[in-house]
C-alpha cells in the first residue's frame, strides 16, 4: 500500500494508506469508471484496481500501472476464479460473488 493524504479545502482528511486493490462497482457508470477512474488510479500508482461490471457479470482486474494506464488487464466471468492480491493463496470464484 502507498501512503496518501486525502484533502478537502486544504484539510487532511486521512493519512491512511491507499488500499490495493481498489474496486469500482459499475452499473450505469461503467464507461466513466473504465475510461476516467481506472486511468486515474494507474497514474496515481495504485498497483491494482478492479472494475466490477454488474450488467455483464464480470470483473476486470487491472494491474502493473504504467504511465496513465495499466500494462495488464484480465477479465473474469462464468466459472472463473480470481486471486486477491495481498492475500497469498486466496481465490474467489465468480459464482461465490453472485455472478
């Protein structure tokens, strides 16, 4: 995790570390989350972010931030299982998350 400070009107709200991964859960906001928020996370050095697409019932994991984007992208759906970064050996199947 990276150290970060969140500011509002020049007041520090939180000195807490930024969590990895950062999930974005999208229904009507899919294009905005994918095209605006995910690149912002990469540019900020967030190691991994997830885009949870409720409509298509899939999770896209973005990793390896590089410039203004991510070098790796993996999409999980159906019976796929995905590993949760930072938790060695922990996997979640798509049916377990309700997809």
